[in-house]
């Protein structure tokens, strides 16, 4: 991959009020600007409405040169609802609860009104409309309006997380950028017709090994990201060792399409808390750009490049073959416009930890309806979800299994992942087993293929507390989730819930296939989907098994 396609956006967003702590928001903004100017780097400044109407902030931003970009940060604040003539239900002039501080807390027509007032005020202040609009999450109705009426070229949203700050975004396009569905701002579209033509870049730089399983202490997952405020032993942007590992992981390994991360922090954390980490990151970033290892540009520039380069969402990857904690873990994320998958090697164990299907017809909860709770929930369609499908006893995943000397199928013991090759939309690698033999894994836009020379092998799906109903027929695993029916086609294998009965079996006959089209007893009853563990074996009938989406 050309290192010129390693993209970094410096994105700082600007709030005009912080009700929780006495933070000097203006001083933080000035110091952030001085830092990026010191290294002559471009940056994007996304301004919230309360700061947009405060000359203290706009006067500072108007002094920026053409290297910088000013866009909007779309959270709803009391001055904006007051101007729109809408009731404000927040505890403070800015309230982070989903049903107050975000577009989804308002009707679709009210969202358009709020957006138009925001954009007109921006135009009044700066003489043009912004090219970029970001938010922790943005519904498809609003994002479509900003695209269709104002021609924005880029957006950004929060990383994947479960419940942090009350916001769940789970199962999405993990990093880089995607074109969202017209029906779901979090869901990648499969067709040009079904997409909003604005790439949405994933913010914050998630740890590709540890963020997925980050602890939930009852108020959402902890955070392991590039944000400079996070300095703990878990890792994060305030930990210089972790930052250098993250840069090497994101940009030192060939990725599909392009490598990407976002650097920056909102001014509401205050300069004292973010300064050490941000100063370190910006200095490191300047070195990498000088060495032509990355390309630093504004969010709008990245959006325009993406739109010119990719008519639909490309395949992408983030590959972590080294574990900064030295705990024996490796992780690989692959995303296309059809699905995402995460491969995890943990000690001598290996599994497909996460597989989510993307379908542009899966309508988000808030497209037409108002969010009435303090929390919100965006998701895609789970095939395997080790992060949520656990009951504390079962370790979920899709696990390679081989027949042992006792005639039982048991998980293959592994040593490492290596020899990663990226070509077009295809990512291939070798899974080296403990005995020195190997399996070959290839991910393409619509399939995952695993090859093995073992005479008797397969895959085992294991889950606990699954949120989807799971059934199977002769060659398809079928799911029902949130009233959406979908599935995965299986090639080169037979599906069965009891492998001991099939020790000497070969490919099923046509008559057997007909019988197997009846849904198996492995199906989870709808009323028990949160309380039932399960297992399903995919028994290879040769040296290759493919999952097709």
C-alpha cells in the first residue's frame, strides 16, 4: 500500500459551555490551535452551536489560515432549540443525554429545522456553508438532509462502544470510513442508490485488540482510544508507549484501501488534562508526515478524496500482529460494505470473535421515531458477537476444530497469525498451529474462506445469551434479530449440532439435504434468546469451507 494513503485527521470540536466542571473552554481552544500551528499541520475545527453564537470563539476561528477547516459539531443545545421555538428538556444549556442533546431526540421535521438554523448561522458567521459535519452519532434523516441540501462532503461519528456515556454503537464499520444507508446512519450501504453520498469517518482511534472487550462497570465500556485524556495502564492516547504501538499498527502494516485515524479532543476536557498526551501525539504526527509515512489533512479533504476514489464503500482493515501488553494476543479487523469480521488469537486459542452483517434495508430505530430515553442504541446484524453473547460461562466465537485421537472435535491450538497479504478487497493470512501446520484464511468482499489439509476438521459456533434467534438448514445459518431475517450461506461443509454422530460422514445426499431444510432443534426459542447457550458445528467436506454473505 502507498504510504500516501495513510490518512490522519486532526479534529478538535468546540463547545461553548461545560456545566459539569469549571473549564476554560476558550483557553483550551487557543492552546490547541497554537499547538497545530507550531508544527504547521492542517486541522479541522467542528463548532457547536453555543460556541458559534459566541464571538469569543468565532473571532479566534476566523483568524485561522486556509490550512484549517471549520465545520459543525451537531449536538443540540438550548440556544438552538430556543431559536427554533422548541421546548428544551435538558438539565443544563448543554445536556449529553441522547433524548435531549442529539438530533434523535426530536422529530424528523424538527431535525431539519434545527439543521437549517445551524447552517444559516454558520453562513452568517463565516460567509459559506461548512463542508463537514460531525457528531457522536447522526441519524440518516439529518445526514441525508445535510448532504442533499448543503452538499457536505464528510462526516464523522463515534467509535464502536457499548453504553459509554449512554451511547451504544455496536457492530459497525470498525475504522476508516463508509457510505451510510439512507435508512440507517450507522449501517454501511451496499449500493450507490441506497447510500448517502457522504463518507462517515470513525473517530477516536480504538485499540484494535482490547477496546472490544473493554470492561463495563455498569455505566458503559471503559475507553481505550487515541484520545489524549486517557492515560491509564489499559492504554490510550495519554500513554506514549501505547500511542507509538497504535501508530505502528495503523500505518506500519499494509492495510486494504487506506489506513486512517483521527487525533484530537473536545475543549471541554480542559488543557490541563489533555495537554501532555496531545503535545506528544502532534509532535509524533509531524515527524511521521515529514517522513512521508502519513498524510495529514482536513476532514473535508479526506471526504472529497474518498468520494473521488470510491463510488461505494471499499474494503478496509486494521491489523495488530503485535500486542503492546505482551499478553499473547493478535487481532485483525476486516470490513467491507457487506460485513465485518474480527479475528482474535489469544494465547493458544483462536476464533472469529465478531461477525456482523451489513444490510442497507435495516432501518435505524430513530429514522422516523423520537428517542425517548437518555440512552440510545445503534447496531447492525449479528452473526457472531462475542462481546454481547456471553453468559459468563461460555466463551463465544467461531472456532476452528480438529478431530483428536479420542474421536472428538476440539479447538485447534494455535501459535500465531502471520504472512498477511493485502490485494484489492482481499486480505489473506496464515494461521500457524501449535504443531507447526497451518490453516489459510482469506477474506473477500462477500466471503470468508478457511483452508486446511486436516482430514477431519471444521468450525464450531459457540454462543451464550444470544440476542438473535439462530436456526440452520442444509447449507445456511439463519438468524432473526429485531424482526429482520438474514443469514450466511455455507459452502464445502455440512451443518450439525452433534459432531459425534458424523465421525465418518461425507457430503449429505440430496435426500438428506431436503430433510435438513427443516429448521434444526438447535434453534433458540424467541422467548429464551437472552438465556440460552448453544453450539453448531460446520463440518468440512474437503479442504475448504466458505462463509458467504
